[in-house]
C-alpha cells in the first residue's frame, strides 16, 4: 500500500508542476498577445487622428 501511495504522490507532484508550467506559458502568451493588440490599436488610433 505504501508503494502505491508514494507513486500517486509522485504522480500528483508531477501533474502539479506540469500545470504550473502550462499556466505560466499560457499567461506569457496571453500577455504578449495583449501587448501586440494594444500596440496595433494605438498605431491605428494615432494613424486615424493624424
């Protein structure tokens, strides 16, 4: 029983690390896309104004 518990704990820790990495990657991609969209919007706005 102890062997199964340790395996499940190791698996859970591995999934937790993977989840954190996935959340970080998605956050970085989302932030980059947001900055690009914001930059394009300001470029379009300034081009319309001037």
